[in-house]
């Protein structure tokens, strides 16, 4: 089922997600709906807050972003990304590389807003899957950026918090309009 995506201005986007203690049937259904909603909106990631649930659950799929490559490693071996998408991450934790990279970023909760954001170039991810099994991988490129963006959402952090102040000022009126829309 496709769920409505929460738009900037809704306080749920600022809530830190509660850890998922047990992957119940309800959580599995929510994850399925989030994947469907993300694909429908042509996004590469969606956090639970963006469908109104402040919990530590996010989904990602970078397999169609061919012009923005990513690499993924499991236990040090590079793997074929498409075989691991869509990804469902429960209670994810990140370890960020010191090296950073600027790149264009958008967010399904901020329609028509794009900005250059600096992020760690590479990330190590530890999480659980929907069976409660541990998932661990390393990523760079778009997948690294998308995971960091989604884990920010799970902590109530939005990409506007990561923009340079000049960029944020230049987007001021657009952001105000979004926050005030009915
Ligand atoms: Zn977002």
C-alpha cells in the first residue's frame, strides 16, 4: 500500500525514532509499504518518519540511479548492488569516513528542493533486517550518501540542517512556503 509522504513542517520529521524491539507483522507491513511508496515516488530512500512513524526503520534502493554510481562491500568483498536492493535497515548504526564529498541531494519531504550537501564519502553500516538478523556492509557513492540522509531522518535531522548557511538563505522563501502549506 502506498502511504502519504509527510512534508516539511510536520513535527514528526523532527522526532527521533524509537528503536524497533521486535520485527512484528505490523513492522514488516510498514517496511513493505515504505518500499512501495519510495518506488512510486522515484526516491532512493525513505525513513519511517516520512510516513508518520517515529521508529528506527528505513528503506533504500539505488539500483535505478545508473548515472550516480555506488559500490557496496560485505565482509570486505565488493558485491553486486542490485542483488541487495531494496534494503531494509532496522536500528541502523553508522561509522563515517573522515573523507567527505559534496554532491546534489533532494528529499521526498521537500518537493522541488535540491542542494549540494557535504557527506562522508564512505560509510560502514550495521543494522538488523526484518528477520532480526544482523546486516553489515560498507558503501560509497550514492548509497553512502543516501544511507546517511536516511539515518539522519531517523534521528530527526533533516538535510536543510546540513546545508551551508548561504544555501539555506537562498532557499528561505521556498522552505517557508513548504512549512506553511496546508
Ligand atoms: Zn529525506
